[in-house]
């Protein structure tokens, strides 16, 4: 855009927000470029008042100066070029190549996407085998679903995610499969860990990395998952890929959202997070699913850390209201050496019932799931009773359930980080553990 | 010719726009905003400035863009062709939009709310010339095999009917009648008419609701009933089964017409509901459910302001069918998302926040919505009703938050969902100690006349057993089950049977999902009979262990999986068995 306007009229800077005066014809959500020395930073117009524009700078405001830095309005929203060549590449949170290779060229798409027309959605149905018994057996992931991992600081969610990504397969014929991994404020080591694991699993050439690391701009984090999903939508709905999108850690995303909101003097909601966080998260999580007439699909696995392991904290709470279930990790199982430490009672896959059983997994899957679940719940209850009242107060039947619960944790839930169990193995193992009862 | 009333944008913040210069703006007036003509509504006027909530994505708007006022309120178009539709919050038909705009809904897309080309077979039921008044039925159209769509004189018109077309095929915009209004002007009446969504439709009088809205869900019908024309709220944390329960009600209820408003919820859930509505068959008519339904789908990622209007649109369509003399059920999932839309709107307009940032008028808005429910005598003298059931999604599952509390101030039935029950996979996870229904009195006569005069006695007996169980469990948690007497342990057994055989219900199982009130009552009778016999045996010093070994509880549980006839038959046999087997047990003679 050569004819676009350039202004030198910044009047105030507050956190990520920059106010520019005397502008004309500026549009809401327009992309803005700010010259800081030789560097060009980008931002978005978030509010307009008469001839004043408020801009949210995505790459930090350090060095921007009042009355000196130039601001250029591009007249267009934030768009990224996407083509199939993006597979195997590493991009930053704004969708630009950072792996030393050439910039991705292709058709440009608005990173904000658009809501899928509800009547065009197809209900998700196909079972995805992760090779992890506790997930496949009790909280199956279905293609087109959004199933988050609720973790806590220090819990092995990265291991679990990399195991899922490495082992995930559809039971029916193999179709083109791609992984879009969006790092949101995680450390360089964590990002490297994923790269190494995906390389080991030999799927690096099917993966797109969108990296916004701890050291990168916080505000860029607001755009990064949208870039990831724009790439995913292109691959799924234009190129027929089945895409698994991993976004880790969504808690960092929410922190960034809070930072911008408070800088804008908005009335804070619970714990200082903006009142619109539910709607905002929905514009990310709802970009999953299957569309009638298209061959591909988007399955989402967001990862988030529950501050203080509190599931009622706004981040897991609002997420749980949007996603179709949750996989909750347990610190106490982790401490007892169980991997993956999944809290079975608190976890749930809402779409499971539509993707298991005859034609998908095995006819007895649902029944085994119900039996395992209720026996484990019973076992835990009795265990709790015995720890309060003493083991001798339990009847022999009650003690059997306690034994079952222990075996269930050690043999069914627990498995190696490289151990891949087919759904048949998982269900047979379930039956075997159930035989402890009686 | 009327002058075009327009102004200019002076401020844009999210989906709220401030414009100035619109001559004589009207509160709640519809405006077209910017070059794309986005639909908006004026919701604040101060001096020559107006605040507008824009119902579509506002990206690309700029200061100086024009705003055109349309001189009318935000309205729904009501007429034949509305059933089986899927609308967004602005009554845009999503199926039509998909046909020409593809898989995604973008800003500025327009489509007719009703099909204006399709012809319907109209049968007049009135003879001109005669006097007519608003709400009177002048004709009918079989909209589908299930529902007769009655054509009404718009409620705000009255006068003398000077002409009415004969039986024949007409579109919704063809003139079917001419009315000479009291003021003298001639009004052309068509099959479709417009009605402002935020204005309740008038009726002749409110009646006392006295007939249950049967849902086939035992814990609701038997324990905490709702009536035709009643209001209920179902709050619960995520994963506790709000949506599953409401969808089950929508599929099984004995209402004539069901309006389902998916307000700020999941896209995949709407897709699932649509598919089920197409394939599932209405129990009474044998027709696909979709024929008696209208779905409003404004998913969580669709524009927030349209969430606000989706609720009003839904209730207006519901009232329209009520006015034809139908029993209508409106389901809103979730009213919390609606309240959040109000909060966001209020915050963008820089209003002073009330509790937790919600606007001070939250309570009155909720009341305004729920008060549109009721059983009425319509303007045409028919009996119609509108029941409203709303999901509430309290943050962190904490019922003390404003939306739950303000809702409970208004509604008469509270189905409180409990995450502990959900963890135990006790579904529907409606907590029997917390929940209540203020309609028990209202529906007593119906139960007496149609099912059994024993309903209230049984209900109270079960509730008191459950309450006692709760007290006993507190003792057990403190000092162990050893501290309980035989009788107390017997109470725990009965409570367990009530929970397993009566309250728990598998929504996924074909035979279990719908429980006819007759079947529900039969199960309750058996349980109560078992209670009597068991307690009597205990008082005769029969050891509890011996009775429990008979495994009667398990047999009662099996009743719920049987179809109605079989269940009635088996419950009769089971009662015989209970008395025979328990009386055979020897009692412990004390030395």
C-alpha cells in the first residue's frame, strides 16, 4: 500500500497501547506498522474515538517515542500467506518464517477467520487412537473434537502431548495427517523438547511450528493461536488434511489478554481477567470441527496450567465450558509415580459416546468404560473411608474394590512414555483388571 | 417522501458504536452501520449522540462512516415456513446462508427470514364482512404433517374484515385479507407479519398453570415437576449435564412446539442437535422432531451482541405459536452467556457496573424474559402456554454468583446440577436435596386424575428417606457405619434403591430415556412397598442382612429398563414377590 498514510502524532503510550492523534479514515482492527529506528513493529487498531486511534502493539512498545516514531496504517487486517509449503516450517507468532528459510508465499487469509455456520458442521464421530490406555479407554478423543489437558506447574503434560502427537492414528485407512503446534509463552527448552520428540517419531515433516516463546512479546501471544488456526483451517478445509492443533500453554495466552484489558482500563472480571474472556476463548476453541462437504478436520488439544491446581480458576473454568470435555492431571498420582497421571473421575470426553463401540472401536467398549469407571470410583471411596476409619471397618467386598483401584492405577493407567497400546490391548487389559473383582 | 435519517460514526469500540447527527432517534431503533450496512440497534440516546450495539463483526468500521436509521424496532418475521428453520440471533436462515455463502458466516450477509416465493395452501376460517380483532384466527395452513399453522390478524390491528381470499395457494407476502381499521384506513393482511422482539405479544388473560409439562425424566416429572406455562432454571458447572438434560427435554416433552435457543454455546453441540432432530421421531405423532421445532443457533464464537437478540427472537417466535393455541416449550442454553453479553455491552457503553461487573438491570432483564412464560387465554380465546427453561453456567460451579441468584428470584423450578453426582456418573445429576419445584400443588390434581392419587404421598415419602440418608451419611463419615442401627441401615438401603431405580436414568438407552409417568409411578410404588415391608421386618427383628441377600433392590432397578407395559406387569409381580419372600424370613429371637 503505497498511498497509505504515515503519522508522527503518537500522544501517549501505556503498556502495549499507543494512542495516535489526528488520524483519518482509520478502520477498526486495521494492521498498523510502527517504525522504531530501523525496525518495524506491528500493531492493531483496537478503538477509534473521533480522530484518535488506539493501537495495541503486538511486539512490545519499548523504544517507541512520542512525537518521533512513525505510524503507518496499512488499510488491511492482519493476514498471513498460507500454502502447503508451510508444512515442516517454523513461524513466529505473526506467521513469519523464523527457520532461516524463505518466507511462505501463498494466498492470504485473515488470522481471525470467521465462525463456521452451525448448519454446515458435521458431528465428530471417528475415534483417534492415542495408544494411551486411560485416554483411549475412558476419555476417547474424537476427530473434530476439542479436548484440553488441564495440567499444573511441574506436571508432565509435555510428555503426554508429545506421546499423543507421536502415536495418534485413525483406525480406518490412513489419510493425510498434519500437526500444528503453537507454543504460547513456553521456554526454549520445552519447544526443543517437542521438536526432538516429533523428529524421533518421524513426523517433523508433517508439523508446522508456530513459536511464541517466553522471551517473545507477550502481546504477540494473542495473535499466535489465531495464526496457528488459520494455517490449520487452510490445511483442513482447502487441502483435506486431518489436523491436530496443540496449543500450549493457554494460561499464558489468558495472561496476555488480561494485560491488554487492564491497560485499556476495562472493568475487570473474576481475578482481573476481562469479562469477555469466555467469548474471546470461544473464537479460538470453536475453530475446530468438521465441515460438511470437506474432507479434512481440525482436532484441538489446548494445554493449560491450572494456577494452584484449582479447576475453578477462570482459565480452566471458561475453557471447560467451551471444550468438549477435559483431561485433568493429578498431582497425587504423579507423586505416586503413575504416568500419565490422569485424574479419571474429573476427566471426561463428551463426544466419546459417538465415536466408540461397534464400527469404531469394539462393541464392548462402552460397557468396559462404565464398569472400570464405577469400580474405580467405588475403590477410591472405600480407600478414603479406610484411611479415616481404619481398614478393619471395610467389608471384604469393599477391600476388593480398594485392591482393584490400586491395580487399575498401576496396570491400566500406568504405562511407558514409549509404550503404545492398541485399543484392543487397552480393552483386554481393562477386562483383566476388572477380573480382580468377584 | 420521507427523508433519509442518517448520522456519522464518532467512536468504535468492539461491537459498540457511537454515532451523532441522526435526527430524532428512537430507542431500540434498527440502524445500518457503515458501508457494509451492518445491523445495529440504538440502545442509548444522549443529546445528538446515540450508542449502537452492532450485531455483526465490526472489523473495518471507521469514524465518519454513515449510519442509517430505519425507523422501526428490531423485529421478527412470523408466518408459515418458520418451523424446521435454523436461525442465527438476527433471524437469518442459516441453511439458506450456507447455500450461497459457504461454510462460514461473515458480516454483511443478508437473506430473507421467511421464504417469500413458496406458496402455501391457505384455508380461510372466517367470513367477511365481520368484525375482527388482533390475534384472531382467520385461516390455516398445514405447514407440515405435524403442525397446523394458524394465520392470525396481527395483534396490533383491529377493525372490520372487508375481504378474505378463498381457499388456495398463496405466498407469505400475498394479501389474504383486507381490514378497515377503526381509524378508517385499509390494512392489507398477509400470512406473515412482523413483531418487535423486545415487546411481549399481548394475550387476553393469564391462567393458573395446572398441567405438567411431561419430560419423561423421572427426577423432573416425579420429584421437581414443571408445568405447561412454567419457568425453570438448570444451573450447573461444566460437565454436569445441563445441555444433555435440556436436549433430552426438548426431544421428549409433550409440548406441541419446541423452540431451542443455543445462545453462546458449542457449535458441535448444535450440529449434534440438528442431526438428532432430523432423525428422531416425535413419540406421539411419529413425525421427525424437526417439524415441530425452530432452532436459534448463535454459537459462542458468533458476534456477542447477536447473543442478546437470540433470546428475544426465540421467545417472540414461541409466543407466536402460543397465540395460535399451542403448548410451547422454549429452551435457552445458556442464559449466562446472554448475561455476559449484557455485561460486555454495558461495559463498552461505560455504564456503572453492578455486582461482578454485570449491569444493574440484569435482574430486571432476566425477569422480563422469564415473565413472558405463562399459560394464557389468547386473544382468539384459545388456551396456549409457553414454558421457559434456561440453563445457567455459573463460574466455577458457584451458585452464589449473580446470574444464578437473580434467575432463582424469578423462576419457579430449580434443578440444581451437582458435579459430585456427575463424577459418580449419576445422571441426570440433579441434586434432590437442593432442587425444588413450586408447582407441586398445581399439578397434584392432574396426577390424581390421570395417573394415581398416591403421587404426592409417594413423593414425600421418597424425599424424606433421601433427606434421612443425607443425615445418616454425615454420621457415617464421622464415626463409621458401625454406629448405625439396623433400621438406619435399612433406610440407607431404601435410599440407594430410590437413587438407582428412580432418580438415575440413562439418556442414551432407548428404553430408559423416556419414562412415561405411569411407569415412573409404578417404580415408585414398588420402592415404597419395599420400604414398608423392609421396615416392618426390621421391627420384627428380622436381620437386615437376610433381606438384603434377597437382592430385591437389584430387581427393582431392572424395572426402569423395561418398556411401559412390561414394567407395569413386572412391578405387580415384584410386589407379590417382596411380600412372600420377606415374610418367609425367620426373625431373630432375643434371649
